[in-house]
């Protein structure tokens, strides 16, 4: 008989960890040490998948101040030394590990990318499709959904990618059951009168002597409360789990608010933290919740023939960088 590839048995649960930590700018060597330490702790608790933040290998917000030449020096290819090291760690620990970095693409362009290295040696990479950090960093143009050794399909959307409802729906339609949502957010200086505002640096600097003050800020309107306006809805409306990972602490001239969390297909938060420190949040994902979730029923009730409008430009679109930095009165 010819060899046949049998489908991967589907697990009933997936133990996943999502991490928040403060990356050291321009020091992938130090950040890899942190990734190894935290991934090892998560693996020791039985985690099968560990999700780290956006751009956690090189840092994030300071990149906008660098020259294009400096960014090229910081960038690594998808199969570069750092991602190879993560792949080796994934095989050593027997877990999947996702990390963000500045990618030197084979096409000569730079990308805000995120690679998931699986314990079987596979690697899957998503390029942020709404990149705005620097003129030299290009946006990707593909959704990323892939199979895993646990019989679960996983998707990746980076930071602002998750804000647009169409992106999450498309990822779900491609079969994603678990969405990895690595971020560097919270405490940003939005021009919207009801958007996020900066977290005072003094609160972070005094976190050891006044932990209640910084935790209140992280849970407030410029941190967790902002996430609650939209992030659980992405999970609920699409019947997916979301693993939200984020930076925490100083990120150039802003303070990231952490709030690492895991959200189930009903939009319920099943594990989270608001500590002002690095942290690991772990939960068992009950995959049996997905088929009967409200979002999955809504997806089956769609009428795609009515949605042509969604694929037509309205002459009011702008790219993500213009949305973030343009002096025009565009409100985020």
C-alpha cells in the first residue's frame, strides 16, 4: 500500500502561555536570554505553546527614530541566527514558541514580522499587514494560518492588524481556531479625545514603592479598559481563542501596559494579569467550546453575496502609517 499521511489527532485541550516583558532595545542576545528563561518556566508548567510580544527581539518604539540604514543593521532574515535559536529552543523544550522581530525579507524589504517555531521543526511567519513604525518598514500582504502538531489551526495578526475587524474574520474563515495577537500597546498618545493617552513615567519608576498606582493605570482607560472595548469582541464574533501578548514598561518615550490575557471563543477572559512586571499567563484552552460558540454560528449564517461592498475602496482609505502620524485630522 502507498504511504498515507494520517491527519494529526486533535487534542481536546491546548495549554497555552502568553507573556509580557520589557525588551532591551537593539539587544537580541539579551532578549533571547529572557525568552529562553520565560519559555522554560512556561514549559515546566505544561505549556505547549508560548507567545511572546511583537518585536520582542529588538524592541519597538525606538525604531521610528532610527535611520533606514540602522534598521537594516538590526534586521535579520527569517532563517537568521535569532530565529534559528528560537527554533532550537522549541525543539529542546518540546513547545511552540512565537517571537516578534524586524525581518530582512528576501525581496530586499524590511518587515515587522512574527515567527512561530513548532517543536516538530516547522516555522510559520506573519508579516504585519498594517505596519506604520517607519517608512522603511513595509506592510505584508498575506494572512497567516497554519496547522500544528496538536491538530489545532492557528492564525497570527500583529498589533494594529487586530484592530480591523475584517482581518480577524478573514483569519477565522481561513480556519484559525486560536489567534496569536502579539502587541506593543497601551499608553499610546492617541489624538482621539477618548483614545489612549500616555501613562506617566513616574508611575512606572515608582512601581516598587507604589504598586497600586501603576496597576490602577494599567487597568484603566489607557490600558485594560481600552482593550475591553474591542478585543473580546474579536474572539466572540469569530468563535476563536485569542492569546494577547504585550510589552510592559518603558518602550522609548511611552509605557506599555502589559495586561497579557487569554480570551475564549465567547469573549470571556479566562486568564490575565495587570502586574507592572514581566509575567506569564497560562490557561488550558477547551477546544470543544469552538464548534458551538456564538461566533461560529454567526459565521455560518453569513450571506457573502451581500458583502461586495467590503471589497470596494471608498476613497477614504489610508495606510496605517498615515493613520498614526499624519497631521491631517484622522482619528484613531
